[in-house]
């Protein structure tokens, strides 16, 4: 004990010397990163998708919470669309009303097609008959006029003979009666001719009227065509409203999970407002930062590995998919080889296939090989960064 008390200072110096030698050994024997490997620390990132509204409305239902998995086509939320439903109902009533109007006009058109041409035919036939009768009666009138003229001459001649006492009175009476009879016949024919002319005028009027009513068929056909066009316009409106109602059902465009839920049931959202934010696991990648020295070594497509802190012995095969062309100041959480390096380049390392262990925001280490080989099998084989 006396010796220890006497030389305690020497023992302390010796102990400190041994400790210094050990620390120097540890420092000198630290693992070095091979020159063909580029190692960086970063976090898992991905392409966030904001699922927003196309039309304004109040949230009727919302079916997913943060962290829940969604499939492509799943309904995330439903907006109330009462005004669109009412408009759709009104459009369908209008379509039904116009269809019934078309049915009624078709019946009317069918009747007109059967009756109007027949009326024209009858009017034309009547006109032709009366024109023929007129020609016939005119021939008869001409004949009777000739007879009356002859009777007049005979009567004057017989009258002269009777005045000279050359013929008896009864013979003069006979020729007078014949003259009167033929005159009566002529007057009858003239009256008949007048009646036929009146019938011809009436037939012409009927034919003109019948021909005019034929245009009703064309007008009715155009009216039906216009109604059909109106129905087509309403059908387009119906499809538009149905599309809007379908757009009020907000669906997921990808298979993934909900990162943020930004709206709740009962809230009124405007056009383009975000309901939830989702991410597709296939889009996840590790974002590391490489200094200007190592940036020149790597290229797009270089093989890489991703190591998660929770699984240091489970490397995830990956490749370099993006190298930033613009340098930025070194983020605080990023370690680089030398303190003098002020600027770094962002490098994206993406797994070769979907990896369920990757989650947004997880810290990870990325290892890039410029030769495509020589990768470590464990994170423990690398020096601490």
C-alpha cells in the first residue's frame, strides 16, 4: 500500500498512456469505405398524391383514416350532391315528357299520312270529272245554239209565209213551240254549265287546300325531329350530371395508404380542395446527399443497397434513379466527408421492387457501387457516418 501511495501519480500517468494508446489504435483501425462505394444517410421519401375535389360540396361520408391502406378505385369520401340529384330528376322528367309528345305526334302524323293524300286525290278526281263535264256540256250548248239559230230562221220564214196566207196557223205554232223548247233546253244547259263551273272552282279550292295541308306532314316530321334533338341534348345533360355525381365520389387513383387526412365529415369544401394525401409504396425511394467529390463517380442506373436502421442485416436491392443537377447547401441532418464541403447533390435510390419495410420518413443508409459489386452484407461492415 505504501508503494501505491508513493507512486500513485506514476500509475495514473501509465494508465492514461495505455488508454491513449488504445484510443489511437481504435482510431487508426477504423473501417474505411472502399473508393468504389459511395455511402450516404437520408430518409425514405416518395411522391405524395393530393386527392382533391373537382366540384364544391359538403362531405357526406369519409371512409379512411391516416395510415389505412387503400386500393385503386376505393371511395375515399362522398360529397353531398342533392342539387345535382334534383337537376337529374328534372332532366329525366323532361325526357319522359318529350318522348310522350313524340308518341302523340307520331300518331297524328300517321293519321295525316293516311287522310291528307286521300283528300288531295279526291279533290283532284273531282276537279278532273267536272272539267270533263264542262267540256261535254259546252259541246251540247254549241249544238243546241245551232238548233236554236236554225229554229229562229225557220220561225221567221214561217211567220212570213203565214202573213201571206201561204201556210196554216198550226204549222206556225208548231215551229214556235219547237223554238221555245230548244231555247229552254239551251237555258238549262247554260245553267248546268254555270253549276259545273262553280263545282270546278270548289274542286280547285279543295285541291289547293288539300295540297296545302300536305305540308303539315313535313312540319310534323320536322317537329318530331326537333323533339328528338331536344331529347339528345337532355341525354347529354343527363350524362353530364351523372358524371358530376360520380365525381362527387372521391376515389383513390393508386394502391397505397393515407398519409394525411385533411377534411372531416360535415365540412364544406371548395373546388380543388384536398381531402386526403396518399402515397403509392411503389414510388418510395431513399433520398441521400452526395458531396461534390463523390457526385462525379456515380451515374443513373448504378446498383445500390438500402439499409434500414431497424434491419441492419437485411439489405434492400436498389438502383440510382435520379441525380440532382443542382447543388444545395448541406442539410443539418446530413453528414459528409469533410466539413469544408458546403454543397451537396440530392441522389434518389429506388428499390428494384416494392418493399413493405419502407415507410415514409424512415431514416436509412444508401450504398452505391460504381463497379456494380463489392457491396457490404450488413450495415455493421460500414464505418459509422
